C-alpha cells in the first residue's frame, strides 16, 4: 500500500480484502479490474477486515492512469 495512495486515504489496512464495488460482489481479479475501470472514478468499496465488512468510498480521479481510463470509457460509450 502506497503511503500517499487512495487505499491509505480510504482507511484501508494491510490484509483488507475487497469483496464488492458499487454493490457488485467480486468473484475474482477480472471483476476487480473491470469494476475499477468502468464508470466514475468515485467508487463505494466494501472490504472485509477480520471477518467484518466495512464500506468505504474511494476517489481515483487525479491518480496516474485515470485520464487514460476515462478516455477508454468515453470511447466505449460512444460506440454503443
């Protein structure tokens, strides 16, 4: 976990496990990457910590790569 990263800012701790993003339960890493890349950079993320679920909000806007993700999202929407 990066000292100045979004996970730290959201209050996550080493050992936390992401189990859902924006209300969708994750079944694997592919779901995680897809959920992070789709839609708004602001996400509601549920983590599991020591057997308990905790809901947090993370905002990836302004992080490296966000501009590229936003451009890809707009391209996908334009094709639909």
